[in-house]
């Protein structure tokens, strides 16, 4: 039984009231957040108000949904009406949206108890969470290591048991990479399965919202709740093929699980061994392992950084100190005010990516970089489509390494960029991918693997992940932190 189902059973059987449960989570946040730095904004009043409404329904004998009364969190780039939404950037300090993101609308309508907003790399740009203006979130397995990024706060909170689940966003691996580092489950849905309305954009053709949870079952429940078509997002289609949660027990005997040899190149030995051991587990369950070549993967990282930075350059042009957020105190005119505001308000990594994106879009370089990257994107999409003619899902490492120690991202930024090498192809192709724990290194830090599916194939990859979790539950271990159910 997953965390969500366990909480639901406790509430329905009146083992605990929703108010008592919420207070216990808030108390644990108070105790643990000093070390984990997962939350940048805690919302006790809103959480307890929702909890009281759930208790009122239970006292009246009314049925409640699976997500009603379950304490959760949102990454700080999702709009929450009247509640700070800063993208962990100085330039959005004090910004309180006047509307809710669609995903929060959907969960709020189900009486989800939002405990607060969680830490992230500034504007979702980074792989360690250390680019946050609030300082980075720490790993619940060892607080001397990073939680990963950019959704590091959500992964730290879920792994540290100070949220039952959370929503993150994934542009190049920002759900799956921190999930891998923190030993939890992270689902990046198909592009368009979940509405992006109210998600503060990094790269609009790559961004996607998804759940970070303790179990595969929980990920399926949350995905079903948020994968709805939304007319306010022109790319939104919702889930295609119906509910995923009900399909978690499908037999995978005979399923073809592909392993692209290129996904194992440059991967640390302990990570490679854990992924190949997971393949053996699948073979024991009756699946067939198929090895194949996917040479276009070598283009994925440069294609990603060109497209993502180009779109970021465009999306972040609106932050000028005029409409909302940070504004420089001293300036001589409008042009000087905008320049100073952006220079002072954005962090170093964000400025670096804006400059790169502006460069590849500029006259004389557009054809050489941006146009070539978009052409190669089509080649990568076709290569994945061809690969799925020979297999049902693709198995790969989530990250080539385990969580690195804090401070490493600034001392070796190139290696930090390389942590995305296994995850960015999924975003480029718009495919679904789920990261699940598959082992530990010699220091006890989690190792993650990802299952990649066909477009709108969430049910298939989640079912395959669920079968693995049932066969290897020892890989899904807990940490010392937070609420123990």
C-alpha cells in the first residue's frame, strides 16, 4: 500500500483526524526544514483550513476521495493565488499571483492539503537546487549531499517525509533527477498530458508538470488527478487511454524492455550495475530484454541546451521591474532601470542561459545553432519512434551518478550539466519517463533508473515500474526524517 492509500485508510477509519495529521506534518517541517531546506514558504493557515473541511465531511459520514486530506506540496514555480510564488529568484520577490495554476485548481478542488511551496533552482535552471536564492535543498539520505534539481525541494520534502507527495516540473530531467538522488519516484508525463497553465515558464516546448512520490502507486494516483485537458493551455490534451492507476497490476510477461547501449556510455560503474541488475529482475518476471543502438543520443545534450536557453531568453524577457517583482533602487532612466533590475535580480546561472539563448537566436547565428538544433530534434523524435517498433519501454539510468556533495556544482559546473545527459532526450521527444529507485552506492546514496514509454504511454511505464517495486521492495527504503505512518 502506498502512502496516499495508507493516509486515506487512516482518515476513513478515523485512526487520526485530518487536522491532527496536518499538524503532525507541520511540526515535522518545523523540526526538519532547518537541515533539509526543502520548504521556502510554509502555509499552515491554508493547510489547517482545508483539513477542517475534510474532518467536517468525515464527521458527516460523507465519502472522501483518495487525495482528500493528504498533505502535499508544490514547487515554487506554480501559481498559487495570494501565496508567494517566486521561482526562488530575487526578481520575483514578493510576487503573489492573482490566479491558481490548473494543477493546483484540480488538487484544491479535491481538498488536497497544501503544506507550502518548495525549493528549486532559480527559474528551474540547474541540477543541484543550489541556484536558489534561498540556498539549496539538501538530500534526506545525507544532508551533506544535494537533493538535485531543479525540483530538489519537492524531492527532499517527499524523501524526508515532510510531504506525502508533491508536484514538480521537468524541462530536462528536473523531476526525475532529484527523484533519483533522493530515492523516490518521479514521473515526467508526456508533453501535453498535464496543463502548464500557471506554471512559470522556463522552456515552453519542453516544460511538463508531474508528481514526485514515495511509491509508483502514489505517482499513478496523482497523475490521474492532474492529467486533464485544459482549454487555457493550447498544448493540453489530458491523459490519453484512460486511468493509469487501475492498470498497475497488468501482467508484464512477454513485455519487451529495450536498453540502448548509448545510455550506458559514461555512466558510473555502480549505477550501470544497478540498472543491469534491475533488467535481471524484469527477466525473472517474464519480460524480454532487447539491446539496441540509439546513436542520436549524442546530440541530445547540445540540442537541449540550445533550444531550452533560446526559449528561456524569450520567456524571461518579461521580467523588467515595471510590472511586478524586484525593482532596482537606483537608476537614471527606463533603460538603465531595466538593465540594473535584471542584472541584480537574476542569479548567475539564469543570466548565463539568457545570454546563451540570446546569442543562438541572434542574426548570423540562428541558422548555425537554433535552426540546426530544431532539425536535430526531429531526428531524435524519429529515432525514438523507430526504437519503439522493437520494444515496449526503454530502460536507462536516470542520472550517470549519485547525488554529489554540496558545493560541487559550483566547483565543477560542466559535470553538473552532464547529469542531464540521460534525461533530456525524453523532453526533446516529448515522451513520458518515470524514475524509480534501483539500488544504493557504497555510501548508501540512492541510485535511480528510468523507464521511458511511447507518447501517452504512462500506464505502460507505471505498470512496469510498479511490477519492479513489488519484486524489489528493498530498493524503496525510507529515511530518518519526518512523519512515520
